[in-house]
């Protein structure tokens, strides 16, 4: 959940809510956990995975080209 700090900066939080009873009064206990760093890491991981896929495709294309050239040399 995106939230704003008192100074206006944006951060992301996981929020958990639990009903509790203190004495004979009912309340909700809300727990906010800052997950901004985890969100950033997840984003960086996604970009790295995209880059890895692109490099893997380039490597596969190169291997196919070399394989084809080697077969052509043997046939000659």
C-alpha cells in the first residue's frame, strides 16, 4: 500500500489489522511495515531478469549461427 510520511515522502507498507479487547473496550490494532526497500529490490530484480533474458537470446542466436557455419564447413 503506498502511503505518505509526515514530510510528504512516499513509502510502501504492508498493513495488518487485528481486533483486540482491552478491559471491556474493543479496538483495532494496525501494524504498518515499511517495505519500500523490498519493493525497490523486486523492481531491480525484474530489470536484471529482463536483461538476462535478452543476453540469453543473443547467446542462443550466436550459437545457432556458429553451429550453422560449422555444419557448412564440414559439408564442403
